[in-house]
């Protein structure tokens, strides 16, 4: 099904109208509609997902519009508690569309499983012995997951590192596993646990940890886009964004916030699809420090037309099968809204979303500042938090914005004024 993610006026519709609109576009069933009407996830599903369940914690699920990635339109589901994130992403995607949208690529979905070997007398000698047994070890690992192998994945390679530590020189084996459409933690952890005794036999050492690495630098995604100079607000804005990027590139205090903005988008999509937000965050920030200092996950340049050219590159260990993605019906519905077929395609959407989110933040920061747009949207929260309901929420929010006084005390004052209550 081909969709057009450009939906003018989408933000002005009511919740029901938006739900119906997306439903028409992607074909919601009655059950899909019920799920989104906050009756939400069956109790037994929740109870199986984690321990000691007492309920659930609903967060808003929004849809970012305007995304065109590799010539295909996407509606992007996002679960996030922060106002203005979804609007900002949609806005940046609208600007990117002018020059063709986002283009994204990925490496193979290869994850690393680590095996820590202690008490090895001659680490470099042992490392070579492990490598000479590579084919046998890969076969043993693959025998543990025939289904993954059947789908073209499985253990593909093995590397050995000798790393100094405060205790001793450790031998660390990396098993490289192509996880196809799975996030891969279960497959990888099973494999590294499964070959640990062989590693002990070969090295004469003692294996301790056997676990996936979240620095998934063999499972990278890259996205790029050209942002039209005029749509951004002109040359001065382009130069401002470049200076904001240069700041992040030069200073880890700024880079942390810059990358946080990127993860505002990515994590929201990761959550909406039932994937592991912590794994993605850990991978992103570790990758940002891969050169020995913490830097930006994006880059910006100016092309000869004066347009802004942005890129992003980061690890993206996402699955479209298994785990909470399969168990959680709303995560399934998110995948339906997205219309992605593979984990690789999902990763491409995530990276494009991260780039859009970053561009939007830098543009706001380099021009009017972040608070104006943010507070405008946040004004509704403030109005509701002082007890306003229904149409009064918008009325109070609008007045606070007009008077440039977006504060609790003023919201209370307006509530009293509009309701005549004291
Ligand atoms: C706020 O959630 C995210 C920003 O701070 C990101 C940034 O500073 O680039 C606006």
C-alpha cells in the first residue's frame, strides 16, 4: 500500500479524526481502533512481559507526518511524554521533502557477543589458537539457532582481542552474529553461552562473562538529507545551524544535549515499536565516543547552493520480530502504521527521524530559542494541571501565550477569571 505522509492540517484534527485518518490510510480493523481508544493491552500480556505487574502506564502515541525515506512515504509512530517533539520532527521532515526527503542505508544487522576469558597464561598465543578453530566454533554456535540460519542469519565471524585491564590481560572473544529481523540479544547470548566451554578448552583459561555488546558498531545505519535554505529561513539560519553543530562537535557538554535531541526522536519510535530503548541509547552514546572523545552523532555542511546538508550515523539494534515487539499489540499496530517489512527498514526510519529531530532542535535553538514553541505546547499542560477542563484548556493556554505569561500562577488566575470561581 502506498501512502502519502504529507497530511496538511493533521495537527488541527481531533484525536478521533486523526485516528480515523490514519486508520483509512493504513487500514485499521475494529480491534486496532479499540486498542487506540485507550482500552489498551490485555492484562495477561502485561503480566507476562515483566514481574510484579500492578497495572500499566499509558503514554501518548503520536504520528509524525511528512517523512519520505528512500522515495517511500512513512507515517512514524512515536511514544513520548515531551510536548513539541512530534511536531518538530514532522516539521523538519516537511523541509527535507523539498529536496527529495531522506536517503538511508544500513550495514548487515550484525551484533557482537562477547566472551571474557580470564587466567590465560599466554593471551596472544591463545588468541591465535581460538582463531584457528573458528569454523568449528561458528558451526557450533549456528547449530544452536537453526531458524536464524534458515533466514540467512547466524554466526558469521569471530574475532579475538587481548585487552589490558586493572587485573590482568584478558582474552575477549567477539562472536559476530547476523540477527536479520530480530534485535538479537537472545540469539547472541545463547550462542556465546553455548561455545564458552570450547573456548575454555582451547585456551586453558576461565570464561566469565558471556553477553551481547550494546556498542553495536557492526549494525550501523546512515541517513542523509538536504534541507532547503529558504524553507529553513535563509542563509543566516543555515549558518546558525552550522555554528550550533560546530559547538556540539567541539564540546561534550553540548554534544550530550545535541545527541539527547536526536534520541528524542529515535527513542520515541523504539518505544512505540516495543524495542529496547536502553540498548539503543547505550549504543548511540558509546558510538558517539568511539574516537576517544564524546561527539555529535550528526554532521552538517553547506552545499554550493547554500542549502544545509545533514548526515547521521549510529548503531541501531532494532527488531521487528520477537520480544515485546511481538507480544505487545500496540507495538504491532505501530509497525502496521509504519508499514515497514524488515528491521533494516525500521532502522532507516529511526535514523532519518533522529536527523529530522536534531535539525528541528538546532533550527529552533539557532533562531527564536527552544522555549517559545515548547512553552506554547506546554501551556495546555499547565492549564490542565491547575484544573481546567474541556475548551477552557485551550482558552487559558491561548491567553497565557498571548500575554507571554506561561506560568501556573497565571493559569490559576485565568481559571478563576473564566469560571468566575474563587
Ligand atoms: C530537548 O528535549 C532537546 C534539546 O535540548 C536538544 C538540543 O539542545 O539540541 C532541544
